């Protein structure tokens, strides 16, 4: 169960809580889309409609890590023991219901596209990225399969701490439409500082997931996400910390080549939500800086590619508003056709 103090804090942030362990929230990009003021980069890159995206979590405040850049309220982290849970069918139906309640209020806004609002009530994408670590939810595979049977696309973002869960999803044909692994630190020292994991073998587990990625080729769309944070001059506790040093480029590339993902998201940190209390706006890289670093990774990737017959990595897409660059080999693969 979610403790009452955590419930109150999440409700202040406009989370709709569902059952013992889940929650949904309306993303700002969904709101922008309803007002025809722009869409999320997922729509630009993958063709998914922002107004039909459901950002939710089946493990709302349970996570192994307390990442420095996380905009969620990690200070309220409930750990890794997610014992009392609801079944997928109950969660999914209730999430859709609660999301609709959150959206209905936008009907009073004269700037909202009413046809688009009506269309938004039936989501076409469930993204497991609101907060918490979804692989801690014991019925994750069953939930993904249920959503797939409804024709709903699934995006799962993971911290890589539960490789056995990913293995089981692959074995049971319950992998999401796209699996994204957060690669925020390319070496063990920085990893431990960055993630503050409750698991003593966190780095080992993460590397097991990295190695597993290569084996999932053709079974799901695989993505590595790098969230870049700038180093600044100052006396703040985290001013000097960064994951964008020159030496990190080669380290990232080693991890990328080990995983062989379909896509690499190189994205700038955004100082929003609870992250503002840890790192300010000065720690945000500009899109131009993200692009420069992405190209350094791109150059190193292609330099290390020994086979002349293999496709080269290249910039597949970028979105300045979100400070994100996508690297990969096959642009035709980007658009999602089915769940």
C-alpha cells in the first residue's frame, strides 16, 4: 500500500492513484497537444500521438535507485519490496478511467481541441515511465500482454536492476513494444554516485542487462537513453558532477557496442519537479551542446566499427525543444506500426 503521507504528496502533484501500487498523471506534452501547441518527441520520432499517450506506473514509488537527475519525488522512495499489488486487468481499466477524469477538465479550456480531447480518452500508448521501477511489479509480463491484446503500444523504461525479469519477459513473449534502458553513467564509480542504489551489486546487475540487450534483437525495439548533465563552477554539492567528460565518450561507446541497441537517445537533463532542489537550470545542457556530445559518440562508434559491410551509425532525428538527439542505423525502423 502507498503510505498516506506519500499519497498526499503525489496528489498535490496531480497524480491519480490507483489501487495499492499504481498511478497515472497527464504529461505536459499531452496538454500541449490538446491545445495544438506542439507534441512530444515520441510523436515526431515514432509516430505516436501525444494526446493518446498514457504516462503511468504500476509501482509508483518503489525503486532501487535515487538518481540525481530524477524529476520524481525520490525522497519518498518506498524501496524494493513491492508485496501487496493489484492484478493487471484491474489496474489497466482503472488507469484508463482515472486518466479520463483528469482529462475531462480540459474541456472547459477554449484553447483545447475538442475533437482531439474526445479522441484522447482512449489511449494508444502506455508508457511505464511516470515514477518508480516497473520491473519490480510482479505481474509486469501479464500486464504488457493484456495491453498488447487491446492493441495498445507499450514503452517500458528501466534502470536495468532486474535482468532476470527482462529475461522472463523475453522467454514468455511478453516484451514491450519498446524497451528503454537508462544509461546515465558509463563507469562504476560514477554509476554509484549517480544512482544511489539500494542494491550492493547494482553495477553488476546493470551490466547483465546491457549484455542481455544484444540477445533481444528482433524481439523488441531496444533503446539506450543517456541523460546528460553539465558541470558548472560553483559551491553547490552537485555543481561539479557531470557525465559529459571527454573520457566518458569512449566509455559510453563501449557500453553501446556491448548492447547493440536499435536507438540511442542522447538527451539533456531538465531541471523540473523535484530535480530542481538538487540541480538547477545551470546544469541543463543546451540542445547545441547535446548535439555536439552526440556527434562525439557517433564518431567514436563508427571509428570502432571494424566491418566495412555493416551500416554506419548516424543521426536519425533530433528535437530542439526537448534537447534530444537520436542515433541509430535504420531510419525506416523508427515509425511504430503496431503494438
